[in-house]
C-alpha cells in the first residue's frame, strides 16, 4: 500500500530529509517555523475537498487558524464540519487539497501527541471506569506512568467528575460521558484542542463549565477549534469564526465583523413633521413603527450625527436604541445567500 | 507499555469484565464434568470387551475435543467479529486512533489479546479434559500438548479471518461469514475424504484447495492425529482405512502444510492491517 493511499498519513519530513519541491515552503513539523520564522498556524487548509461518491461533503475549504486562538467552526447540520475535522485528524483522506496541523501534514502521528479531540460521537468503553478511560488515553498518549494517575485526577476535577471517577462509564448519562470526553481531550496539555459539538448533551451548568474550560485553554496559550452549530456557544468564547455551508466557506472573521459593520437604530422623536427622516442625508433604510422610527443599514458611526441632525431640525429625541445585527441574523443571511 | 500491548491488555480486560471468560469457564466445566461421567461409564460397567473399550476411548475423547474446538471456534468468531466494526460504529476507535498510535498496533494488539484468551482457553480445556479422563478411565492421549497447539491454531485461524472481515463488515456479517466458512471448510474435509475413498479426484482436489484457503480443517486433523494412540491408529487403518471420517486422521499434516498455515496467518493479518489503515473513520 502506498503511503499516499493510506488513511493514516505519514510523518512530515524532518530536517535534512528530502521533502520534495515544496519543502522550503512548508514550516517544520510540529513546529513553530524554526528559529527565524513565525509560528506555523495551528491549522492551515487549502482547497480541501471530500467527495463520497456523488455526495460532495467539502467543496474546497480553505482556512487558517492561528496559534492561541479560540476558533469557531460554524455551520448548520450537514454543512461538512465533522468531515473537515476528520480530515484534519487524519481519520479520513481528502479527495484533493492539503491540510497542515501544527506545522505537519494532517494526521501525522507524532503531531497527534499535541492534539486533544472530543469526537461528536463521544463513546468510550462502557465497561471501564472514568478513571480507567483517562489512564488508558494517558498511556496511549505516551504519558509517563508516574504522571498518568495525576493527569487522570486533574482531568476528572476539571470537568466536574471528581466524585465519579471510579464509576463505570456505562452508568454515566450522556452529559457525563461528554464531560469525560472533554477530560480525555484535555489530557497531556495539548497545543490544539478540537471539540466537535462539545456541549450538545450538556445542561446550562455544564455549558458554563465548558466555556470556562475553553477560556482556561486560551489562557495557557492552547488553540481551540470549536466545531458547533450553536451560535450562542461561539458568541461566548470564540475570537474568530468561519461559517461553512454545503462544504464551502462562506465567511471568516471576528464576531463583530461577521455581524456586519452596518448598524440599525430605533428613535422616538417629537416636535417634527411626519416622515421627518426623509429630510436626512444619513442614508440607510427608514420605516415608521408606531411612535418609533427605525433606521437600518446605517454606515458605521452614524448614530451621534443622526441625533445631532434631529436636534438641529428642532426635534426632541425622546429615546435612542442602537441595534446591532445578531450573529444569528448574520448567520441566516449568509446561509440564505449561499 | 507499547500501544500494541496496551490494546492487547485492554482486549483481555474487556473479555474478563464482560464475563466472556466466566461464561466459557462455566460451559467448559459443565462439559468436562459430563464427559468424566461418560468416560467413567464407558470404562467401568459397560458390556464391551477391554479391546472394544480401548478402541472406544480415543474415539470418545476425539469427539469431546471436537466439541471443545467447536466452542472455541464459535467463541473466537463471536469475540473477534465486533472487535473492530462495532467500535467504529460506536465511535470508540476514533478516540483511540487519533492518539499517537499506529493503526497496525491497534489491529495487532486486538489480535494478540484475543489470541491469548484463546490460548488460555485451549490450555485449560485440554489440560482439564486430559486429567479428568485419565483419572476416571486411565486413557491418556499420546501427545496432548501438540494436539492442543493444533486446536489453538484452528481457533486462531477463525479468529484471524473474522478480525479481517470485521475491518470492513458489520459484527453480525463478519461473525456469520466466519462461522459459515468454518462449517464449509469442515464439510470440504469430509467431502475430500469421501472423494479419496470412492476415487473421485475432483472432490479430493476441492477439499485440498479448501484446506489451503481456510486451514481450520487441516489443523483439526493435525490435532486428531496427536490424540490417537498408535494401537488405535493401526486398528483403524487395518479395519477401514482413511475413509473421510472427520474424526480420524491417518497422518500428521506435512511440514509444507504447516509452513503454509504460518504464511496464511501472516498474509491475513497483513490484509487486516492494510484494510484498517485504508478505512476511513
């Protein structure tokens, strides 16, 4: 079997080895780009495509996730999020395109030592205790035997399972199994943590705890790749997001960029004639809503000028309610456009 | 501890925790107990002559061994069939192979764990059966250790084959296919013997081919041969010859056949590894 056809990608070429014509263009394995170069991105994907017979799961996904970022990977169900995660982890092979993770080809075995992964289907051996699952993964991760017990205890504590460590996983609720999965992903202080729908089975308290864990990861410099369809989740923790649909990237940016620069405002004004807004030069779209008037798609920073213009025309501004497009509205708009 | 031995230990622990070994132990103890009663009745108080008893004891012993080998083969198929496919379907394996482990270590670790369970089963069952039968009837097969090795080989063939199937098929399909192939190979052995007895070369050739494709029956005949005392062997040959009985072997498998069995294991394990490495999870 040729290495290229394996679902388990081969290790990146090491220094001094022939890495082919692109060797000079690539950052070193697991690396930080060497002593001169900047750190390699945590994730760098170029035109990733994945076809399952006639079904196109990914249609040319390109993205870059910097080190230390909490990156939201957003999209509706079936958008191709989990497919992309599987390609990044080497669980599947791309039909075409290339992905580098922590400076090495996606799926590189040694690099996996620095990656924590919570799968969407978080199932563990039901006949093991939670502590045994964590110890098993510590062993597979190559943690020193003397560190395995302490690492398992720390992980149990972090995910709120300290009192249930010796219970069989088979007795756990779905939410507890998800917490355990998160604990498994945190073992060994990974540089990159990939969380695939990490709060899908959790109650509000659990979600709050997961957010705290994600912030803790960011504080220690780890990169978090958060795969979710829950926008609220992304709003709480993500520095930057990519929205994908039908296997294609629709938009990438910070949350405020994604919401859009244009804003809306609701005004209650007295002392002016009907349809007073038609005399303004602020732009945007205006409509009356009872005692209120709504201006939409206004250029950034227009609201103070708008209030000043109303006052200059002799109007009394009773109330001003600035409105920013919600992430949900922006998300739906993007999906609608796609 | 390497990833391979970690997976092997995990596989053995699963068999213990899921009470597979306890279930096997209960069944085998019950069968050994039953056989001890049968052998006692056969050697004490039956109306047969001592010569007839001496002929019947090896036959009965081989029949019981066939039963144990059948249980071993079914158990091997049952425990190997879900070992990969079910863990892929449930997502358990995805969490394992995203660790810095080679996929080949996962497959070989599982095979090693299952093979150790099979080896322990074979040693315990053959040891108990030999000890009990000797105690109640005085009968002692000539080479029980060699026979046990062949019985282990027979079970390991099925285990290895089902593990390969499990990398691509569902647990149910892999298990059913494994047992069906075991049955077909056994029947092919019977048919081949009949072909030889009645001088039908095509049947004999078909049997030979099947023994190379799935060497369970060939190894089972090796086990039989080493359970047969010399007096029993010469008596059977002088009375009936080798007429295709699935419970009689006129000769030990050749070194060439044993070498092929070794190659077969390597080939099928390599196929299992390649199949799992290429599988998208």
